């Protein structure tokens, strides 16, 4: 008999099955909701992400516009630079074939093949930019293969056209190796026009977001850093094109997803300068500086400027600033050592002294004082003025100050050392022609009973501003300074002192706190030469498209924008139209002046013009500076000139950081800058030239001859053009 325990039957429990069904239902529901969310609710988002994964935008660089001078001579252009690039995915499969290509290419372009590719060599290759000597070909290609195998890597840049052609011929035997043609900027005139043309550089980080929005590509596209390359960036740069392509996971292009948008080339710009006159001006400036520095056996003149302009149109015919720099050295990249050398040079070669440097104008500023004095009836044409070698001034800081020995100081004329008696008795025109300091002291600040009420600093500032001082001209160049014509309020704020009668005397002859740019001095002379009409200075003659059609353009100096439509504050630059800033004989610019006892003030609500007779009187004075045989400051220079010339010289004392460091700021023996401006023909001027020499000394001796040579060169060039049947070439 046997016994055993039987197995118990399993009881079915419904709740377990229900739980299983519930779990399965919840999982399937979750999947369903997730599917609905991905496919329907977020379908557009994921579709866009998927498209982004295989969509790639290829920017097509736009050719930059060409820059010409007024006669069509090229000043900036685009040249082809040849680079050797290798696409890793295009190389053969066989490693021995790859090494053969590397060896043959290395012998041709003088770049080492490189040793075995290791992790360390790849990390080292990451430290070098494209085309910088260091990594071998194998390392450069291997690194690119890990990043984007279908994108080419540059292994050698700026090859000769001959080597580029050899590589093209061997492209059948060298799969994956190509010649890339990259446009670079070229400046045929180099340092001759570098301050006007400027140079290009990489997109600054501060502008990256803004320029990206306009279609620029950092690390590829370049923008203007100075000159018209910067100020005319809007029209020269053009607009990049675009290709939208499909790529695979390795980065290989498969097809275009959209019709390509072609690049739009930049417009071309024609400048007003004449390269021939520019070359003559630069040669003149360099020759004069070299002569005087050799004569004194030291660097006496460290910088200088020559500007030539048509006073009737405002066209800048030449603008040269010394020292200069070679902008062709910046065309591929900006060498750090060269840029640092220029930046640390105390002469500041990167600075365009014609518009960006401020100096005391000295006696050339007397044109403003003379205009105000004759227009305000401070003096009449027939009045006789005593011009001794020096006068004693009771310097007052308040009208009621009492004169004593302590506040009486001498003011001497520039001729005092060789002629202590001065010029004697002279009239208004000879004040200008002889450039008598004593005469202008009296005209500006008055003197005892002879001239009881001088022009005064408030009115002097009004007339100086009317002739172009104390504000930017609005020329199409970055970095222009506005100069300074001080007044009593300015002095109280900046020095904590009251204005004195001596300050007015000094300001009347363009000294003391008065500062101006060479361009402002030129404008003041141009306004006088042009019978009171002050034209807008311009260096742009016209803008054209690629087919040579003139494109209407307006320039706004407030924000340096160029547009194809007129905006408030803008003026037309293409096609060329002379732009009148104002006519002082028509536009009321001068505030009326009234006195209550010893106190005088301007009335801002009552404006008046400068009488044409006043401008004509000043013009006659500038002509007398040439024709007066004894003391005419320009007589020796232009007395035998075949064309009637008029002008003004200037010798400006100064004491800046350079002079103080050299211990040259000694009272009574200050160093001096040299100025001269002259225009011709006198009756109907078509050119006005200004020359400035830093620490040059007497204006008539140093700057004067430079002006004469440039004016002579202008008329010689004009005669050549007429003889060749092209009378409008330089016009």
C-alpha cells in the first residue's frame, strides 16, 4: 500500500488577469499618446528638426566693388589667390596611393608630408590655423577627416598661378586635390592712397551678430577697417548668394533643395582724386620733409599734410598724409607685428592727419578774424592801423579790472626780432597781406582808443564756424575731428578760469586754445576763394553697377550710411552733384551782437549774413599777400607765377606732449608748425591747396613752396590733358 500527497489545483484569480490587461492597456495607450504627440501635436517641430539635419546652407561670396580715381585709374581691385585644398572623402581608398599623392604634392608646394598620424599629432594640428606652417599634409587631412570628410581643408595658400595650373593638370592623378580660387584685395597705388582707400580686415566680434544677419560669414568675409573701404562698406560689399543643399551624415552634398540665389556684386566707386596730382603732392611733401630733416640733421618735421580741392565743387583732388603705411600688407591677414609697429609709432602713421589730427592753425586762421572784423565794422577799408613791433596789453579777466603793472603784458609781432618797429602804419588789406599779429590783436580784442571795440571771442567764434571751423565737415571718411573754437564758458568748464582779453588776442591769430584740422583750414580758405560759398567736401564722384550704369546714392555723415534714397541730413554723392553747405552772403549764420555798457552778448534769435563786400575785401587781402613786393608773405613764392594766385601763410606756435618731452616749450621760443593755403586763378578759382608741416617752422619758407609746386603740377596736368584732347579728364 502506498501513499502520496496529490498536487492542489490552481485557483484562477481574475484580478491578476485584469492587472495584466490594465498594464498592457496603459502601455499601449502611452505609446499611442506618444505617437500622436510626435506625429500630430509636435509633428511640425520634429519635421523641422529632421529637415535641419540634412539641410545645409552654402554662402556664395559676393565680389567686392572696384575703386577708381576720377580718371578711371584703379585704386582697389580683386585679384585671384590660389590655394591648394584636399577633400578627405575624395582621396583614393588605397593608403599607398594616398601617400604617393602626399609625396608628389609635398615636392611641388614645399609642405612636409608629416609623420604617422597619432592622437598627439592631431591635437597639435588643432592649434594651427589654415595655411599656417606647422602641421604636415597627413595631419591636416586626417584632422579634417574626423570633422567633415566632404569639406576641403587648405594645405597651402597664396600659390603662384603657374603652380596652380600644374595642380590642375595633375588633378586626374591626384583625386581629392583641388585648386581653390579665393579673391583678395589689391591696392595698385599702395601707400600713396592708403589713408583714403583704407584696408579690409576680419569681421570684429562686436559686429558679428549684426553682420551675420546681413549674410556675412565670419572667418571668411572681410569688412572695411578704414578709408572708403569702411565708409562705403554698404555699397562696396555687395550681397552674398545662397545655396540650400541636402547632405548626408558625412556632410556630402546630395542635391539642391531650393533654387540657388546668386551673389550680387558690390557697386564700383569713382573717387574725386586725381592719382597724378596725388603722386605730385606726396612727392612734394616727402621731398620737403627730407630736405629740412637733412638740413638740420635731425627729424625736425615728423608729419605733414597736403590737400588740394576744387573750391567751387568741394571735390578733393588730392589728400596726402605723412607718414603713411602700406595697405597691401593687410590684404590676406593683418600681421600682428606690423600693426603693432604702426600703432606704437609716435608719428601715428595709421592716422589720417588731414582729418583726424588737430593743431593750432596760427595765422591762416586770420581769415576768420578779418572776415568778422570788416563785416562788424570793427575797422573800415581806409582806416589806418598802427602796427608796431609789440604792444602792451592790460589783461583783464573782468571788464572792470584795473590796469596795473602786474596785469600788463607785451604782445609781439612775428617780425619783432628783425624789425623791432614793426610794420608801422598799415590798412586792413595789408594787415592780411603782411599777416601782422599786432594788427589782428587789435581787430580781435580792441586796443585803447584806437579800436575801442574789437571783434570779441563770441563773435569771432561765430565767423569761424561760418567758414567751416569747430565742426566736422561730413566728408566720407571715418575718424574726422571737429576742432575747437573756445569761448568763455568752455574755458570756465575746462580750466576753472575766466576768459581774459589776452585769450581773445591769442585766439584772434589762431593760437591759444584754438584747434583745427587741416581740412577745416582748407575749407575756410575755400569759402573765401569761392566768394562766401562753402561747398561740401567730398571724395566720391559717382557710384556705378557692374554694367557701368550710374547708381543714385546719398550719404549720411551722421551715421555713415549710403542709401539709394535721400534721407534727412544726407547729401547726394552719385551722380556727382556739388553740394552747397551754405553761402555766408545769403544764409544768415551770424548772431547779432549788442552791448550794455562793458558787457556784450549775442542774440540767438537775430541772425544776419556776411556782406559780399566783406568777403571781397578779405579776398583782396589774400591777393595782396602775393602782389605786395616788400612784406607780402607769398610774394617771393608766387610773384613770377604765370597765373594769378592768392592765399595766406601761417606759423603756429605750439606746446604738445612731444614738445614738452623734448623740453622745447620755452616762453618766447616755442616750436612752430608751418601752414600755407593758396588758390588759383584768383578771379575764378578752380583749385585751392593747403600744406601743413608739423614742427616745420615758418609757413612761407616750408609750407609755401609745397603749395606752389602742387598748384604748378595741377596746371601742368591740365595742360597735358588739353593737349591730348581730353580737357575734362581732371575736371
